[in-house]
C-alpha cells in the first residue's frame, strides 16, 4: 500500500494485486445455481500486478505491462465491473482513473483478474474512507466474481461456499514456492464442466474440508504445514489435465527439482506450485526450470 508517483495535484494511490494460490481445493458438490461448493485453503504470493488510482469524475482504466495484451480489452476488465458494483452498492462513491501494470499470466488459476478487482475495491475504499470490512465492499466483491471476496484481504485463509464464505487469517507460516505457468490459458468454466457434476446433485468427491490439520504434537512449523497439505488435494487437477495435458508436464517438472516437498495445481490451472524448505532451494528450482523451459512463466515467491 503506497502512494504512487502522482501527477501534481492528483492524489494517486496504489495497491499490489498478488497472485492467489489454492494450496488445496476440494469440490464438495454442485449447487442448484450451477456453481460448485468448494473448500479451499488460499494463500497469496509476492508475485503481483500493480494497480494505481487517481480520483477523477470519469471511471477509466488503462492497462500496460508484460501480460497486458492477454488481459483483453480494458472495457471488459473486472476492475471496471468491481468499481461499478461498488457504486451500485454504495451510491455516491467517488470513482476515478485506474492504471494497471499487468505482470501475472491471464486465465492461469491464480486469480489475477479477481485480485486486480479486489485491489480496485481496496483503492476505492481508501479514496472514499470506507472501512476495509464494510458490507458494501464485501457485496461488491461477491457480485464481481467467485474469487474476489477472498482477494479483498490477501492473507492465508479458508474460502468456502462458491467462494463468498471467507474465513479469518489462519496465522500459518509462510511457504517458499515456485509458481510455474506453461503459458497455455485455461478457461475456468470448461474445467468445472469437465468435472461433470450434476447441478443440485448431492454428489461429493470426498466431503471433507480442505483445512490443514497440524498433527498432534506438531508445533505449527512450516514442515508441519507442508506435511498437512500433502493429505489434501486439488480436485480440479484431473479435469484440467484432461483439457490441458501440459499441466501434467508442469507438475512432473516441479517434482523433478531438488528439494521439492510438494507440487500441486492452483485453481483451475494451468499454474502449478512447488513448495521448498527455504528460499535458496526455491530459487535453485526456479533457475533449473527456466533453463529447461525458457518459454514458461516461472516465479520463485513467498506464499502467505
Ligand atoms: O464467479 P466467476 O465468474 O469468477 O466464475 C467463473 C466460472 O467458474 C463460473 O461461471 C462457473 O462456471 C465456475 N465456477 C463454479 N463454481 C465456483 C466458482 C466458479 O462453477 N465455486
């Protein structure tokens, strides 16, 4: 949360929009409205987009940065949808001009668009003196997309329901990770479709929540958390690999790096993460992966 380099006279604010990583994601069933009931442990990365905002009578957005082109036309961006949803939930809210530096891969299972939208809501809250937990902000997030509420306050937490039920920060230790995206976009609805659950059906894959249970006697260390994560899963991995087989290659490449304790897909893919015992092991793994796959997006990062 910083003051951006503002033109004279305009008070510009900026926020990072960190990548969201589903450390585990269990699909519990499919609701009558077609959305899936989920239980997911969500963390946030150092890898992020950057969003700046300056008050202005007109709502506008410009997008630049390495992945700007993949993000599509600015008028379709979730940032504008989030701003309009907040204006509808809280009449009189002052809008302005947003400037997005897009660095994260798009349609990648790391909630880039959702995190950008959540950052826009945080910026509007700051500019309008709206408290961060104000119901209008939470409602605008929910209306904008299933992953936006959890991105509103980016800390490791549980996400349930279709995404709108967000738990408190868990206070778990940060994890050293490498994120890998093979630059193959994956459309979330196609992966849920591939899962093939009946609308309104009671079918559950395995009904337990994706909540890490630190073993009795465990001291809540990073190693305990990684061990607890190993017994959880991402239920979207199988259907995502069926749609985009390169995801299996990404997982194999991560598992082949030295000291990789766990490799798993995030969200509906194609980004996968590997977990490592320390930042040096993560940096070494990222280096080795870049040497083998120079075209993949690879980021060594802390998840918290
Ligand atoms: O809410 P959002 O537009 O981000 O969701 C994208 C798509 O992902 C939905 O249209 C739906 O197909 C699928 N989805 C789902 N269950 C969820 C979240 C998303 O089926 N809990």
